[in-house]
């Protein structure tokens, strides 16, 4: 009898921690990550300066609240007790002090580690230390964990990430869990119960459609995410059905404003991420943003599309030579539309809403998000001159009879 009660108690305890924190990431997380621009060249002065500037330039108030330290923030070895420790030269004040600094300024503190024995940069990974590390993250006031997949051998991704999830839940501090497994094990099929977002592809870089060894342009990333699973009904990107409040497909961080993209390419990139209900994790050097990039990345109307509470991911509705049309259903009966110039030169692109747009359910008012002006209704053709790789972003609202 006592043995049965003990087994029951253990089962209850196990069940209690076998879950992720609910109520987090009900819209795609927004913030800034160190990796795209700074790689391993990070320190506490840079993070503090970045946070202060994000207050001044309006990014924090626009919703970019997670400031995430990527790889190389830690010392090369754990301490004598097996704990992770901050790199003594880069972060001499320690992680708790940095987290306090960010919290005092209205930000949330994000940090990186890896499910393998070492991170991608060769620093201590979380393998075998999941519960210990989760307690340390809670002690430091961490709000967001990006968890990578390097040096993991033949480990099962679902098992490894579930172990970290259980550690976070046992530590009792609500933390958004970002699964960075690159899509190899089709995490969209299993990760909704484990994390709050999961990478769908390899790493992004600041170009339109280049393909490098480890990194790819943002349009390549979009096409890969679209093709992961063929849609059954033609109305959604293949894996869009797996995304929604609290569980998001993640096509990687933003390259908006980085040197490898033209302004048009940055705008096209941002428009597509909003259509895809993607997390908006800026990766540029916010200390040196042009006014037009600042205005783009803080555009309230574009962000409202990305953060729409319905949480439906958009899809490619039509692809034609030189242009693509992407659509996304929004709350309240509205729709978002992106018209992307995939060609190599400036062109006048059009949308004829009378051809196949039955899902709109009737005549809609058309709002040009970038130009901040009304652009007629869906009863007439919409035309806009777009530079190469730029995108028009529209919001359609049903006209009540």
C-alpha cells in the first residue's frame, strides 16, 4: 500500500513539472539579440548601451522588450559546483546585475545556451545540467531562453528539449523557451507542448537570396518554411497550421537595417515576417540606425499585423514572374496582404482583387501601411511602384453594408 502511494505521489510530481509555462508568448515575442551583428564581441557595456538607446528610439515602447544575450556570454568552464558563470572579462558585474539593469528599464532578460555538451561557440552546454541551469537562470531573473542544438551527438531533440522544459518549470520562474533546433526533426509536429517558439530552418544572414554554408538569405528562409509540408487546402503555408498563441514557427531573427540589405530589402523582409506571424528579434546595431530604418522597425501598423491576437500565420497566395502575393487572416475580419517584388529591377506591380480573392468575403477598404493612407477598395486594382525586393504591405478591412 505504501509503495503504491509512493508511486502515485511520484507520478503526480512528475506530471506537475511535465509542462511548459502557459500564458507566455501569446503573440510572437519581440526583442533584440546580440548574434547577427556582434557574434562573440559582446560585453555588459554594449548591452546596457543598447538597452538605453532602445528606450530613446522607441523600440522598447514599440514592443521590443526581450534583450537576448546569444552565445559566448559565459566563462569557458563551469565553476567548482558545476554552475554556469558569466565571462569574467565581458560581464564582470555578473548576470544578476545585468538582468536587474534591464528589468529596471522595462525590458525582459534573455539568455542563450545549448542542448548539447558544448554551445556552438564551444562554451559549456546544458547537457546533463538542465535542472541546475534552470535554477541559475531563475536566480538571475532570466525571462527568455534560446536553446541551440550544437554538439548534441545522436541525442533525440524532443527528449533533450523536454528535459530543459521540465527544468525550467521546476525552477518556478516563467521563462519563454525558444527551441533553436533548425527544423531537422520537424519540431512544429511536437514542440508546441515543449516550447513557445521553434526554429524552422537554418540560420539567416543579411542578403535577399544568397545561400552560404550555414546561412541563407531571408527569401530562401521564407521559401524553405513555406515548403516544409505541402498545404492540404492551398490556404496556408505548409506548417502554418502548427502556429498560434503560445507556440510559433520561428524563421530566425531579423536582418533589417544590416549592411547586406538595401532599404527595400529590409522593408520586404519586415513585411514578410509580419505576414508570417514571426517573432521579431532585431539583430542590427541599434546604436547606428538611420531614421528610415528606425521608422520601419517601429512602425505601429506593421507591428500590429505581426502581433495580431488571432495568431494565424499567413501564406503565399500567388506566385507569378517577378512578384508574389502573401496573405494573412487577422482578427475582426481584416486581412493583411504583402505584394513582393521578387525581380531585380524597379517595377509597377498590381493586385486584381477580382481574381480568386473569394476568402475576403466581400468588398474591403484597402490601407497602405507604409504610406499611411487609404488606397481605395478591393473593387478596383491596386498598383504600386516597388524597388527590387521591396514589398507593399496592405491591411484590408471589410466594408459594412
